[in-house]
């Protein structure tokens, strides 16, 4: 067996493990296709924005990482807080704000649910009385399965992974969880440590030069491994520069592509955009070609999706109430919980989570088998993915982690 080891986004692997049979990969893809065929109404989490949920069907699933990227003031944190409130009516949800103080995040969620202005929630109501809608919102929040971080300052991604892992394990046998991180730029540069190698032994070490785009790519890849392991739909906010397209004035897509790892590694990339001005469609001679966007018309751009086409979702941005709403509804629409899933949708979602998690277990098993094969051999055994049950996948992962830890202790 060769002792050459390649460190790549696919993991630290012997050179013999750098290829797989196409039939093995097709077997995994077919297993997902068969499950979706059996459960045609299978959907992931819902954001509460109807058109966006329709477009994202199949994206907000366990093990997926969704990046909300945008410039300053375009509503990244608003969309994160809005998603947190909606997700928490469906699955246990954990929002980690690395930028805002925890009570300010709570005020954002309260504004969304109560339809009251977030400014007055922060500074007090000019009427001299706290509206009943706010007290009703508190009752609603008591019923949400929503946890907020408290006291995390510039963590390394491996520290963040440990916190998320502990939270996920505290949720018991949940087959689907949600985690929202605001935002990626506040995660500190990482370094390999004993804890890192023990928990994720097949991942590559962080970039030694800590170049911005390389570190972002590695951090997203790391968080994707966490999402898959714990059956999490993970949403991450990411700050773009403020460059704009000269014609449309939309966020310059080169700034998204410049992040490289963000677009390469994330399963889906959303960009909220609220222009300051709109074209004056009825401009006559001497009339201004653009008017102030007082109606707060905006779009949520789907720049990347593994399961959906690219799209521009028309919305209205209500900054006071901290939400995006469908244009047809208007800003006076009341908050409502996401529609409950049917028993069949829940069953299908649980099976999908287990199936996706089993793929990583199989990848680790192939890695272990490859290490034991003669040098140059590519004859890793074919493993039928559809025979792996969720409990078997979890047990196999835990046994691998225990084995790695005992080997390190023995060494």
C-alpha cells in the first residue's frame, strides 16, 4: 500500500482512494431518486415566503448548506431571523448570531411575528403602552423550538462545530434540525487540532496561508460535514462587497464568484436585493428615469441550486417588521406558522435524512477498506446503500469515532 496521502476537499486519503466506480456513485443517486419517487410530495423546510418556498423545493433538506449572500443593508440578517422563526415551527432550530447581541435578534423575531416596528421594540413605544400584539408574540415564541446563542465571540469553525454538535445531541432522536449562522465573516481563521482530527478525521487541514477565499471554502466544507452528520439544514449569511452591476444595479455577481468556496461548496446561494431606486416606467419628456423605491420592492436571487433552476423571486422588504413578503400580499400581511407537514411527508423526510447521512458513513467505510487493500488496487467492494438503516448509520459513525480515538490514545 502506498504511503502517499493527498489532502483535498474530499478528505485526507491515500492516493489509491482518489477514485470511485461510477456504478457505486450511480447506486447512491438512484437510491435518492427512488425515495423521491415513492414520496412525490416530499419537501424540505419552509421559509414562510410562498414563492421562495415553491422555488426552493428540495433545497432546504437535512445535510444541505444554504448561503445567504448580500451587501450591507440588503436584508441578510432579516432573512436569517425570518427563516429562524419559520423553521422553529417545523423542527428544532438554533440561531447563532456572531454579529448582533442576542436580545437584538430576539427583537427582530418579535417584530416579524407581532408585525410591530423593530425600532419601537428596541427603544420603547411612543404610545406609552406595549401593544398586546407584542405580548401575543411572546406567547408564540414560547411555543417555538428556537434556541439562540449567547456569548460566542469570533469562534474558530471547529469550536462552532463542537457547539452545534452538543446542541444537536441534546435534541434526542430528531431526524431533522436547522442551524442558522450570521455571519461567516465573523468565524476566526482555523487551525488543525487534536479535537479537529478526532471528530472529522477524513477532512483536510485548514489552509496554511489563510487566504480569504481558501479559508472560506474550507469553513463551508467543514460546516457541510457537520450538517450531514447531524441531519441539519444549515443557513449561513455571508457579506459581499458593495459592487453593483452598471446596468441593473444588482449585486455584482463577480463578488459572489470571488468567494469561490461559497459558490462551489454551498448547495444553494440566495442573494436578497432591495434597490434604492426603480425605473420610472411612465417617464415622459423631462421626467426622471428613476424614482425612489418607497415601496421597497426587491428580489431574492437564487444564484445556485443543486435541485432548482436559477430564479429571481419578487418580494417586498419590510425593514420595520423585519421580513420579506410576497408582493401580492403587501406589507400588512400577518405572520403565520408554516403549514404542518403530513405524516407521509414527515416519514419521507426522515428516510431521506437517514439515506443522505448513510452516504458519508459509506465513504468512511470505503476509506478504511482502501487502506487495507494491496498497493494500487481499486477493487473496493460495492456496498448497497439502500440496505443501510438510520440507526445503523449512526452506530457505524460512533464506532468509527471511538475506534479513531482509541487508536490515537494507544499511539
